[in-house]
C-alpha cells in the first residue's frame, strides 16, 4: 500500500462523513423537522458545508493529489485506487476556486429559502419567496465569478450536475427533442378523447397508497433493512450509506398517480445509490456518475418499467384490491391507457412522458434568462405563465401550480432540470440494450420479477458509482453519444398502440 | 465588544453546530435509521465527535480562554458573556486531557454497541452484547486514565454528568434514601392488596395512546412548531435548537402506563431545553445545568405532576374517552390508586416512585463494581439478578427484563443512573418551593392549566441553561444542599393517603 494514498483516503473519508452528516440534516429538515427548527438547522448545515469544503480544499489534499500522480499512473485506470485519486482531483479542481465561506453562505441561504418556499407554496404567493430567490441568484453569480469565464455563465452550473456538458450541447439535444415532440403531441392532441383518465381521480387514503407503493418498490429492491419511505412536500431521494437509502413521496388523496409513479421514480434513484460496489463505501466514489445518469434511472423505473403494460399485468389486481370501489369495474386496459394519457398539464412531476420534456425545456430556458440577467426575478411568474401557455397551451391558475411547484430553485439547484430530460433520453438508450440482453424482460414483469433487470443495471452501471465520467459511461455502456432516437422511438411505439398515431 | 470574545463565541458556535449535527444523527439512529445503516452511522458520529473535540481542545481556544481572563473578571458573574467564558473554560479543562481519537473511538463503539444492544435485547441474550460492553469498559478505563487519579475511578465518570459530585456524596445521599425507603416499602408491602392495578393492563392501540400523550404534553408546552414525538426502543429526549425538541416514547399495547408517564418524563426534559433564554441559542450555555437537574424536571413532570390526584381530575375523562371499554366502569380513584401502586417490579422505567430508588442504587453499585474490577462482565447478569432479588425481592426471568433493559450502558453512559434519583430528590425540594409560591397549583391542574408552573420553572431554572453549576443552582434556588427530606415527606404523604401507612 502507498502511505500517501492511505492518507488521502482517510482524509476523504472524513470529508465524506461530513457531507453525509449534512445529508442526514437535510433529509430531517425535509421530512421530520418542526418548522421553527429551520434557523438553527441552516447554521448547522452551513458549518458542515464550510468544514467539508475547507478540508477538501486544504493544502494537504493538494499536496497529496500532486504527490500521487505517478502512483496513479502505475495503476489500472478503472481500479478503485486510481479512480478515487482521479475523481478526488476533479472534485478538488471544481471546489478549490470557491471560498469555503461562500459555500457556507449558499448552504445557509438555501436551508432558509427552503422553509420560505414551503410557506410561499402553501399560500401560493411568489412574493413571499422572491427575496430568498434574489439572494440565491446573487450568490450564484458570486459562485460563477470564482471560475474562468466560459462564454456562457450557465455552463458552470450545468457542469456541477453533468460534468463537461455544455449549454450548447443541451440546446442541440433539446432542439432535436422538440422537433420530434411538438408534432407528436399535436397528433395525439387531435385524438385526445381516445383516452379517458378519470379513473385516476377519486378517493385514495394515504395509508393504502403507502402500502401499495411499498409493495411495488419492494419488488424493485427496497427492503426495510436498508431503506425508508417517508412523506414530504416535494419528493426526493438521498442516501447516507450504501445500506441507508431514504426515499420520499407525497400522497394526494384525490389522485392516485403522483405517489405511485413518484415512488418508482425515487426508488430508481435509490437503487442506483444502493448498487454501488460495497468496497466503495464511505468514499466519494459512492453514488451516481452524474445527475443525468441518476435521472436515467429514476425515469427508467418510473416510465419504462412503471408505465409498461406487462408491469400492470402483475400489479393491476393489487391496485384493484387496494382500491376496490375505484377500480373493481375498471378494465386494466382502461387504467393502462389512463396512466399513459398525453395531456398538456400544469405540474411537471405528474406530466406524461411526451409533454414532460416541454416542462424541462421551459425551465432550462428560464434559468438561462435569469442567469444572463435577461429576466428580472419579479417578472418570473409572468414569464413562467407565458411559456406554459406557449409550449403547453395551459393557463396557470396560481403560483403554487406554476413557478412555485418545484423545490429545486429554493435549494439553489440551477442547472439541475435539464438532467431530467437527458435522463429520459439516456434511459431509453439503455433500454434498447437491455431488451437485447434480456429478451423475456416483459414476461418477467408479468410475473412481478424485476431482479434480472436490477442485476443488469447493477452490473453495467450501478456498481461503478462515480468511477467514470458521464461521457466515459456513455462510451462504455451505450457505445456512443446521447441520441434522442431511442426515446422518440419508444414514445412513438407506445402512442401508436394507444392512439393509433 | 471584545474581538477575542467574538472569536471565541464564533469558534464555540461552530463546535456547537457539530455537536448538534451529531445529536441529529443519533436521534435518527434511534428513531428512523434502517438497521444496516449502523456501521456507516458509527463512522459519521465518530468523525463529528473527533472534529468537535479537536476544535474545542485546539491551541486557539486555549489562547482565547487565557486571553479573556481580565475581560471575564470585568463582567458580571451571571452575564451571558462571563458565563460563556466560564463554562467554556470548564468544558475545555474536562476535555483537553482526552485525545480526540479516544473520543472518536468511544463514539464509534457506542453507536455500534447500540445496534447490538437492540438485537441482544430482542433475543434476550446478554452474551450477544457482552463483547461490545467489554470494549466500552476498556475504553472507559482509557478515558479515566487521562485524568489525575482521584482515589475513586467512578468520580471521573460521575463528574461528566453531575459536575463536582463525588461518589462518596452520592453514597451518603443514597444511604439516607435507603434508610427511609426500605421501611416505607415494607410497610406498604404488608398492605399490598389495598391497591388493585389491573385496570392498567388490557388492550390499548398505539395510535390512541399517542393521541392521549400528545393531548397531555401539549398542555405542558409541547407544540408542533418546535417539537416532535416519535416511537423508539428506549425513550429519550434530545434537542437540536431551543425550538427543535425531539421527545420519544415506546408504546406497549397491553399496558397503558409506560407511554403516558414516559411521555410526561421526556416532556419534562424537553421543557427544560426549550426554556433556555433565546439569547443563549447556538451557544454551549443552552440546555440544562447537569443531569440531576435535568432528571429533576423529567421526574417532576412525570410524578409530581403526572401522578398527582388533581392532574387526573382533568385528564381522567379524556383517558376514559380514549379507552372506553377499559375505563368506562373504572372509578377515577381506582385508576389513581393503580398508577401509584407500590410494587417491587422488574423494569426501572415502569417502577413506582418508592421502589424506583432501589433500581437506581442497584445500578450505581454495579457500575462501581465493574469499574473497580470487582465484577467480571460475564458475571453481570447473575449479579444483577441477585441484587434484584435482594433489594426488590423479584426473580428476573430473562436478560431482556433484567440487565439488558436499559440502553445507557450501550451508549457508554456509566455514571448517569445516579442522577435519576438525585433528580427525584431535587425535584421534591423544588416542589416545596413551588407550592409556597403557587398556592393554588393543584386547582390549576384540575383545570388542565400548567402554564403557571412552566413559567415558574422557566423563570427560576430553565432560562439559565448551563450558566450555573449544579451547586450554584442548588444555592440559588433551593438555598442549600441536596436533602432527601422533601422527597420522603412527599412519598409518605401520598402513601399515607393511599395505604394508610
């Protein structure tokens, strides 16, 4: 063993513990904390963020990373040791230009903004949230100013979630996506009344929803030895260890889809984190390669598994048993068509697979306008509503169903949204590979069997954690760049069956 | 303002944030964490403990504390500033002889032992827990060896919970207590059949218990803006801020007393933490003066309030409404006598006020024997059972109802138990003062009114947090030393009414 490597590893583990402690505090804030605990929590989170930042950007880490160059070169590229050094160096380079105090201030501001967002959303009043968002954007600019200008300020934020991805690249992908989606949605809209989704609305007690959700995700890989499912305002997933995975959901008692598909989505994130090779535990190689890769898993389990016909052959009788009054006289085909109805709507998280992309493109464009100073924050609700009308044809009735629906901006997560659509696209690319490797996949779904799929994903993706860059993974697993083809093919195939388009 | 003081305060706030983050992680471990998260959690807790220890015992803190001596002398003794310097100096002196690595190792070992204890208790098998306890005791000795010998190794541990208290002093107090309790219990035992407590056993759904518990503690001061109540294996209270108080309880569905009196007990702890002067927020002056003072509040709210006759005049109809089948035909007097039945029993937490002290004396004696090397750990269950027979006359059926019943040893909390009985005694001393100051206290209880009591306790005790030493508080509030007189008078008065002793 190399003593310098051991020292680096030990220092990184200490830093990792601090970041995981911060994650526990954030999870608690989102699921458990009484509201008046917010102020102290913001300070605690800021302290943890500052300390881990200080420790990561310390001269000792720089010295070790430098001193380990020849050791790293002597190792296999994909060995655990070389990967740890490589990923730590990249993280160091991204973090070292930023003062620890700024990291602390961004963390503190976000934790306070999150509480304000919950209240503003409850009251459906963007003005309550505005001063917090203003502060977040001021800090974002201070953050961007830490780096060499790239010609596009948005590149720096995007890179935080999707390493090396450029705004122009996302634009190209989204243009290709839009070019396919707009005519597809138009064609479907002209046949809108072919699908009736009224069966999804009714009365669904939260405890019954929870039981069914647990039944589903347990088949995916959730187990109470290593996972929890808790209610929250805005669903998310986090993990504190490979075997401590926390997924969350929100139950609407008048609408069945949100919690069920939301749980599958979050479970997809959880499976990715839970699938890291155990030897990576407590190192920064745990987790996912990037947000787009992470969302590829959430969206894959939510849509390619959860909205699949074979899936419901197994689960529909269970749904009927859980809500007999609602579903006893509803045919499975009716339900299957309902959950796949394409319908321009207000809420991103509840959108169908086709219109979902337009919700993302809207946010992607607004974020750029905000950061380029082309849109004043006080005008954001109006801009939001105008784009919703233009892209989806819907009228936004209030801020809660518009600009305040997502929690991301309260956490300062600008640059995150595009990764959802990139995830949809990557997920579909993966799916074509999977169907080749597992020809009887849908037959397995009909029997409630998902472990072969999970093992495929573990073996090809999850186990590597953060070892490889997003591009390296694309090359290794997909054999090429991001391509909207499979995603569009998948949608066209499904909607052709349902709408005859 | 003094810049050195500001620097000290800022450094202490950072350390305080780390300790509170650790408290969140411990709370999560006890209430939420899936079992396989334990190993990583132990590392996270160890890292937080080591960092806060390193930061507290750093040369900078030493230099600041030293440089602030004349500033401190220029301030009023009970000013916030002087108190912060004084208490920080004391904490520094207690912490600086101990290596940070040892603190980390004790923390890691305890977090792992806690998981082993849960499992050992479930299986009622002390042998499963033994290796963990052995490691804890080895570390305790390493800890004790950090300090100048005092003639009694137990003194050092006791001092961690009850500053400046000596083992000999506790022995004297406990001798006085035993001298009164033994004949009192004997006299009552000869009239044991005068009280029938069968009404406390039956079927009590946990959700109904929870509702009633919340109803009670809400009257005490619990509110959902700043508090939570969660189920756990072994009840405890913790706080992450003055307005983020977490109490916990355990519901037995066949026995009503444990959760109800347990909740009042934990609420007493919570009220103390919640009552710190808000200007003390995020400083180490938040919280309680010592464990005996803390237990004085848990035991006061549990027993002097919760087992009081006037209290049940208000709450008994609510209990009847919650459990009509069980209580509709039970007179309130029967219930009141039942909850005050003196009966030697196996479980400390469920013991009546008279026999409770014997449970504590047993643990106090065993802890000393263990730490003085007079009792081998593998012989502990036998020693436990023998003392239970000798002091309480009961036969211990298994480890779960004997040596494994409490979580304290798993957390390495040796020296903690005596503070429960000291708390009972101090609580009774306080109570005599309170009854003088609030003559119509019991009339208030009959109307479900507890805010005058809470305000008295806030004004005389809670608001000071850790500003004063346990002795200073005794002098200020009680006007003298610990005295078993009021506690014994209170028991004799109550049992005279119930048993005619």
